[in-house]
C-alpha cells in the first residue's frame, strides 16, 4: 500500500500540471478532487507546444498504449494534451466553476475554502493534502512562501493565424541601444481537425508600467490589451521590414495577437505542512526556455518518486520540496540568461513607441492602420 492510498487530496487548478499530479496520485490510491475556476474544460484552448516528452506523459498516466492518438513527439496542441491527461482521471474528478478563496492551515488536515460560482456560500473542507497548481498568480502560494513573481523586462507578443492566404512565418531581428528585438515562428497543426496555423511571436522589451501583472489563476493580464495597439504593426515594419509587417498585419486581421508579459519565479520553498505548490505556482520562466509545461509535469513525477521512496508523507513532501526548489533555481538561471538577450542588465528599457520613433520617425504620423485596431481573441 502506498503512502497516499486513501488520502483525500485537493488540487487547485486543472492546468496540465494540476491534471498531471491528479493522475499520479490517483494511480497510487489517493482520492483526488481538482477545483477549477473556469466553467469548462480546455479541450479547444491554448496554442502550440514544442517538443513533448512522450515517455514522461505516459509515465504520468501510467499508459502502456504507445499508439494513443494524442501522443507524438512534436507540435502538440495544448488542448489535445489537456484532454489526454483529463481522460486519465475518473469522471467527475474535476469540479469546474469553483472559486478557491483560501486555506486554513493545520498540521495534518488543512481546510480549503471555495465557493461555486453563482452562490455566495463559502465551503470549508478539510483535506489530507492540498496542492496549488493554480498558475503564476496563485491563491495557494501565500500559504507556503513569501516568494513572488518578478517581471523579466520583456513581453512575448504571440500570434496565431491560419496559414491559408498568409505568407509566413515571420523572421527577423533588430538591436537598438543594446536591446534585442526578435520575431520568429513555425507552422503547427492545432485542434481536433488539425488545422494548420502559423504559431509566431515577437520578443519585445517593455517597461513594467506598460504591462499587466497576471491575474489570479491566469498567466496573463485581465484585459491583455484586447485591441492591438496602433504602434504594433508599424513597429514590426520599422524593426523587421515590410514582409514581416505584412504578416503581423494579417495576423491581427485574420487571427489573434496577444501580449504575454514574461514573469519569473523561483520559490524558496514549495511545501508548508500539508500544502504544496506545483507548476507556475512554484516556478515561472521565460517561454524561451521551452520548459513551462514540461517542468510542471516533471513536478508531478518527482512527487510520485518521493512517494515511492519515502517512509512517511512528511518525508515524501520534504524530498519533493528539496528537488523542486533546486530545479526551480536552475530554471530561473536559464530564464535570467534568456532575459539578458532581450533585457540586458544595464539597459534602459523604454516604450516600444519611443523605439519606433527612433527607428522610423515618420511612422508616428502615418502608421495607423485599420488592421492594427482589430479586437484580439484572448
């Protein structure tokens, strides 16, 4: 019998990390309930993920069927990966439209406070273990550590648009006063129908005053600039040339463009009593590292290994804490290295609008475009 057999576990957040740890703990006999603030699953949400560790995924789900349709080595659609993990846990394990408000700490049975959306009553329920997998602006983190995410100094503007009729992907770079700006991308098949899309981005230094902090349970800001700023397409033209500007103009018109400010975090601890953190709640890094989803899923496997090796749940959580903090610190160093490329330590970060004026002064008078005002789907 495993250490967690029969234990009641609450997982806050039905992200890839949250579903991964739910799969792992269920395999070892825990009774797992996942609480998610959104009203439905993420089958059709998200964009492209890069290379995926197929073995890690099958390890998480304890899946011996190597021919499962969702599993391949590269170019995953987030929704397909989410569905694969969702199908690995018993039906009804994820409670949607549930807003978690806090934790009442206790050494053995901490209580989780939550309410169902549309109801005013807060329910407090005790669990043997509470795991916060609720993202960059985690509700659970405050009960474990005082560590907080810090803005890295730059933003990744993500673009997603069907390839049909759009000449891409973009490719270009520009260095201004020691600050590097870059646009790049690749085609990927997304969604149940496998539609081919351009999955692209612009890495752009931006002052913190011009970006939104992630809101609770989300990686990006609440509004995430729901309209593409007037300066965005002219900036891509001035920095990367007319061909790249045409791509981003088409992306704004026919697809979606949204800014994802880069936040970094390496928590000094990820366990406090019977409350633990996982994924972005514990560590955050630049998408340039390509390690966000992978690290969250690795957290779940590390917890599983600790459960296998330890003699008590306390020992297992201590092992998980040491390993996850060490990996988080290593990931943070990689993220800082990436940041030095787009936001050098001694550089003065100015508004992209001011950079545009420097690159192409005449752009401020005639660069407004109908396409750049299109509403983004965020």
